[in-house]
């Protein structure tokens, strides 16, 4: 049993308020045979400027420091790709730094940007992320991804990262899912939902109108996970501009974008799940130790925490974030979330890790209809819609960009600009994608607070990014 | 004639012999839908890395001798003194003292059971295992962590008792020299090169 000291559990505090003022992203796709990475990054930064009604040069004149999220140098076959992009964006001689935390790279890039502004080092920071995953075919890509596992103890075993994750999925499936067909159908519902929401998103790589049966009949990747349960392999870029208050006011004066307060927290856990040791469940504000006393009785095998059923890193990121900003209950206090749905089952695990539902009951978030834009059971707005972008399953997983794409998406809801951006006919045409005849406005009406979870592999790194309308803070001094 | 790169260490220095890379020109990538204009270039590359096992070398060496080595923290001042680590950890994650190397082959033979598993139909490039791969995580009595490996015979089930087997004949000196089989498996059922 391992324990944490009070010093380690200290709630983070920013030295001054930090704001997100704009964000942008490129089209996402499996491959861009006719575009260099820098062209995708330029697309993202140009959009960020356009949303402020500024020219790229005007926006750049405010930037003081840059953080670049790019996980896999070997995929792009370019070390110091950050320097290439920095130069091509015309941002030399500003200081810049690369960030790499696997699937959480995008979130970690924002984490660094927020700290740079909060500390006073910079008043305006560019956080840009991308990934180039089309330089090798899928088998070789799987090999490259498996290099993120331990090279001596895990990677030689099949060179297939999904397999290293899937043993955890299998444990969750057995312990909390009880191997029930009804749970398997709930997982399939998540895939249907995310591919379905991707249909409304011109940036998304995998829009699909599919049924639960089609998910259940798609090829097995690693039982019980099937092809349609899994995230995409993508290419693309996304960026965000993070500022102090005075700069935020200046940058947004001619724009519908209201500066949004931003906080990012982070947690970590062993790279190899094999190294996980038992501990007591760290509690979130909406939980008590009592409620987990008989967890192993209700769910045999669930007594070992985090075991292979939970992601401690996600739990810790949520613990720091909720206590920092005053969230008591995420379902009540937040309006929209983007979660790291690398697999349908990890989406469910995350509902529990971040307290949307208690451990063991994640599936209820889907089955209740709370996770939908419009609850299919009641026809009313979902209580806490998730992954309206399509997530990693329907929209993209261009690793270094993913966590930033999520924040772009939740910000557009709080800015009340979701329909303007995602429904723009010119954008659909520019991306050479067909806007569906039943295109639906997924704007979450009145959204004021949102959360994005950025997550690496088997849970080695996780960040929680929270955005709030500054007039709707829960804790005034957060 | 080319020879695959070989390495040994003498007086603390790598001594290398043979070829560590192969030369090959790339091929143009052209756009079939746009008059075959140039879009890019392939970059073929094959090279050999020189990798040190450091303090874990004893673990990999012993697999080829049919032994499963682990480590234990024996630091009297450490709060988690006595913890046994498998996977092998050179240092205690709490006190960062150097762990004691122990032979846990008997513990594995007597107590190993499957914590979780996954039958994986796919693999990445360079995979050397037969598919489907039956990934298993193995728990042991008195060991605080859970080892990742694969089941070489039979179908995995949670809670199933398993025993280790080792590739003593033509070892690869990698983690692939260890696999697991259900308790009661006969020697003649083991994959080629493996024994108990």
C-alpha cells in the first residue's frame, strides 16, 4: 500500500488568473500526401487569429513563448520538429520548448503554457500540437506506437500497444462489466455516439452513421474490443493562445470570443501497468471512503485499487483540478466535457476516475443518456454531454494535437460559436467533405464551464483542463 | 559480403564489428490523380541499435538458465522494506536504494496465477510471436506487482494457475525467453526450445 504526503497532495494555485482567448485547428485525416506538417500548423494558427478578427501577424506580435506538443519524433522522422515548426511559423527568436507525454501531450502542452503565464514569465503563450502518423503503414505505425511501452519488458511482446492496454480492458470487462452482453452493448453505444457526432464536425476523420450491431460485428482487435471501439490514427494540428488578463482583454476586443479562465492539472502513473502497487482510493469532493468500503463485495476483483481497472493518473488530475477550482460534483458543475476515448471501455473507466460516476457504475453515464447532447430517453438536453466533437474514435487522435483539439471544442461551446464554426459551408467545402443533409447544431446552450481530459496510453500521464466563463466561477480566488 | 552488426564490451568500451546499417535509395511518391506529379519520397532505412540492459542484465541472462530473478528492498529505513518487485526493479521506488536480487523461480512455480489476460489478434511490425497472442498478467504470492508476459499453451482464464517456461535452447536474451503455461502442462507440449 503506498501513501501520499500532504505536500504531494497540495492543491495547485496559480499566481495570477490565466485566460484562453482563441484556438484553432487543421483538418484531421489518416494521411496528408500533399501537405507538410508546417502547413497544418499554419492552418491552425491562422484560424486562431481569424476567430479574434486579427491577422496572423497581429496575433503573433503578442506571443512571447511557445510550447510545442509533438509526441513521436520517430513517426515524423524528424528530431527537433518543434524548431522546424517554430521557424516556419515565423516565431524565431522567441523561446520555445517541446513537450512529450504520450497521448496526453496536447494537455501537457497547455499545462506548460498556463504555468508560463501564471508565473508572470510570459503574458501571451502559443500552445501548438501536432502529429505526423502517415509516414509509415499501419503495421509499422503499430510498431512505433509500441515503442512507448517498456522496450525490454513489453514492446517485444507483439509490438502492439493496443494489446498492452487491452489486458486492462479485459479486467474492467470482467470485474465491473461482469462480462454482461448489456455492458458490451453500452460500449458499442459509445462508438455509435462518437462516430455519429463526428458527422456534424467538418474537421473529423471518421464520420459514420452506424448501429450498435455494426459495432458488435466489426472485426475483433483484442477481445472484447472491436475495430469500431478503437480510436483513430491521425494527422493534424491544433493550437491555443493563453494570456494574462490585460492581454486577453486587448486580444478579444474585436471578437465574439470572451476570454475564458483556464486551469490545467496533471497526474501520472507507472508506464508499465505491471508496476502498479495497491493504495487507498484518493477521494474526489463528491465521494466518501464509506461508499467504497464494500467495492470488492459488489464487484469481486474490484478491491484492488487502482489494479488494472482504474487510471490513478486521471483520478489525481481530477483531484487537483476540482479542488483548485471548487468543483463539488462534475455532473452538476460542468456543462460539457471532452474525454480521451482511446477505446470505448477506457471512456467508461474515465467516467469513474473523474467522478462523473462512482467506481463500478461508469456505464450508467451512457445508459442514463446523460452523456448525450440530447438525451435519447427523454428528448431533453443531456445532463453533461461528452465528446460532441466525435472524440478520438470519431474525430481524430493526432496525438500531440488531441488534447488541444478537445479544448478548442469545449471553448467553442462556451463562446457560443459551435454552430458558426462547425456548420460553416465554406469549411466543409475547403476540407472536401460532404456536410450531411441532417447536419445538427450540437451547441450546448448556455455552456459556461467545461472540462477536457488528455490521457497517455495505459495511464502514464493524464491532464485535466478546465475552462470557465469568468463570470461563472465557482471559487472566486481559484 | 555484409555481416550483421555484432558488439562486445572490452575495458568498458563497445567494440563493434560488421554492418549497422544498409544503404538503399528511396523511391518517388507520385499523385496518380494529378498527372503523376511528385508528392514525396520513400526513406528506407534499416539500422541496428546497441542497447545496454544495465542492472537488469542479470534478469535476462538468467531466463536462458531457467531462472526468474526479482528484486527486494532490504533497506531497514524504507517504509516499504521487504517489497518484492517483479518486474525486476534495480532500485526501490520509495527509498531509491539498490534492491537485492533474488531468485523467485520457486515462488513463480508454486503461486503464479493469471490476474488478467487478452487474446490479441493483431500485432505490429517486427512481431516474433505467433498470433493470436495470449497476453497475460501474472500475480504471485508476496510480490507487490503484476508481471506482463504471454501464455504459450492453452487458453487463458482469470485466476488460472500457471508456471513459467524458459527458452534455454537458442535463447534470444530478451523477454521472449520467458513464457507461461497452465499448471500440469507436459514437457512435450512446450514450444520448441522451451523447457521448465
